[in-house]
C-alpha cells in the first residue's frame, strides 16, 4: 500500500454477545500477512473485549495496535474520541494495512459511517465494508424482529406506541447498513432456527445481502476483508430509523459495574447470573472473576440467560485479584441494588 492509498476499515457491528470479539480474534490470528489495527468500543467501563483481543496479540497485530474506547458509543463521541483515535492509528509505524472497528452492541452503524466524511480523515480512510454479526438463535426467537402485525395492532390501540422497541431498531439499523451478515452459533439455532434467522435478516435488509453461517468466528478473511464497498459514499442505500434527524442516544440502556469478593465456585456464580437474567431481563453480563485457590483469572461472558466462563490467563504478580462484572440492561430494568443482591447471594 502506498502512502497515498486510502486505508481500508472494516466496521464490525452486531448486538450484544453476537460474537463480534470472537470474529475479530479469528481475523487477528488469520490475517494473511496484513498488518492489522483494532479499535474496540465497549458499553460499560470495564474493558473486557479489548483485553481479550490484546491477549491475542501477534506480530501482525501487536497489543499496541489494539485501542479501546470504553463507556461511550463512538457514534456519539466523534469529535472528542473517534477522530483523534483514528488519526493516532494512522500514525502507527509500521502503518497498518487494515483497521477493524468493533462497535458496541448498542451502536447504530450509520452515524459512525457519517463520521468518515470528516475532513481530517476522509482523504486517508475508506470503509471497506460493514459486517453485521447476528446471533442466529436469538434472531430466530424473534427478539430483534418483532411481529409487524402485532405492533400495528398495538399502535392502533394506543397512540403512545408509535415506534419499534429500542432493541429492534438497533438490529434493523445494523442489518440495513451491512454489506454482509454473519449468522453465529448456528449449532444452537439448529437448521430450522438458521432458516428462520435468514428469513428475518432478509425481511429487514433493504437490498440483497450475502448471509454466511459462522461458528466460533471462523470465517475466511477473504470473505469479509477487501470488499471495497466505500460505504461512506453509499449512505443513501443504507437506511436508518434516524434518517429523519431524530437524536440518537442510549438513554434506553444502562450499565452498572458490580464488584464482588473472590468466588468459591464458578458454576454457582454462573447459576446466579442465569437466574438474574431470567428475573430482571438482563441483556449482557461480562467481566473477570477471582476464584479462590486458583492462579488463573476467570473470564465470564453472558448473553441473556446463556452464560459461558473459562480461565483465560494467570493473574499477574502485580495485579490485584478482583471480581468486576459489567451488567447491561434496558434503562427500566436496571436496579443496581437488586442486581448486587442477586449476584452476591
């Protein structure tokens, strides 16, 4: 790549826990000789995803090439954080061949694409493609594609219900902005679930989109890198619920950080997280856990009531053994006291 060539950027979007970090980790480990840089945007001030990716650092994507912007959606902090961060990535030596941006699960991609029109970076960067990662099981269950007939019936009966639920708007905007959709966890969805998820994606897509099934993020980089979409020049083909000028904010969502003492049994904590998700409609829980008598740190990732945990690395000698979990829910479902009590039980 010459110094005058625009640096390609791939935006990876998708709902909470859909598998974005797993996908990027796979791309880092299978870069095909590309020098990568990664920008991770998290909702909540405990940087779990960024630390996971830094732990996968390789010569083609060293830890210093992984930058994290936490506790603030990058589509809402363009001038203050996003543009300076992109300029810093452009100054890396050696210069990256490709930048991957992992948006938060609550981010709308179109405002981010509009940020690439800023003069400071427009002549130097192009959006190679937007990848929407969708959990096939969740989409098949209809959580992010509400029944249109039922919504119309409710709207007719109650004038206050004149809009989609916030979660469905996020999902629909991500699909509408995408160049390719990756359906993750097809094994959990099963053949019928995958078919239902494909149908849901096709119903929301404003144009024909390729849809690819992916397990554990394993996709050939040639499928999603090098698309040459120049998405920043193609905004009209990517409709959004917010094209009418409505403000985009995240008041519908809230995150709290829960600190706990060392845990005796990971399985017991996982059971409490599952029960919490079922009783309080929690969307996402993620964080690190100190387990009594174990030299390894436990990584916890939960999507709704589905909880996964694994030891990811030893605690460093100078590191405080602590348990910190980020809990994300819709605003009306956040009760910090009840959450703390449920996780501490």
